[in-house]
C-alpha cells in the first residue's frame, strides 16, 4: 500500500509558476509509476503528466508540454511537478497517483493509489 500526500498548490497570477510535490509512504516508491492528474469544476479528471516506474520515461498532456516538468527523487520518495507559464485554464485540483510497475499511463483507471489533491488557482 502507498499513501500519497500532495502539497504546493495555491493562487498564482497568469504567467507565474508553482511547484507541486507528492510525498509517498509505504512500499518502495521507486517501484511505482507516478502520474499527475487534474480536475476542474464540472469536468472529468484529466491526465497531466506521468513518469514510468523506471524513472526514465515521462509523458505529458499536449497543452502542458514545455511548461510543466515531472521529476522524481526516489531516495526521498517524492515526485514533483514544476509548472510555469501558468494559464487560467490550468486551474484545477491536482492529484498525485501511483501504479505499481506502471508504464506512466494517461488513464485514470490504471492508477490504484491516489492522494487527496491540492488546489491550483491561476488568476487572469
């Protein structure tokens, strides 16, 4: 079992930056793929970024490619999402998710473990 806790959300102006962190406890975190998803009010949860359990492959939603960067510190059991050039449409609750020996899928159903989320609000 893996327990995930997100942090780092907040209110930022358009064009600004934030860094989200996902801290994991429980099983060996380096055996898990980690994904970031987001959900805006009235919308379905959508994939943002993921890193394969091997740590060497990342993938991104097209609209965040080049603005967001996912990275992992296996020794600290944390995964970060650096977000820059933020836009109002990035406003959502951001969730961290983990999948044992996952490949970094963009599908919500491929992740078994989820955090409670952290709010990101981008003002125009």
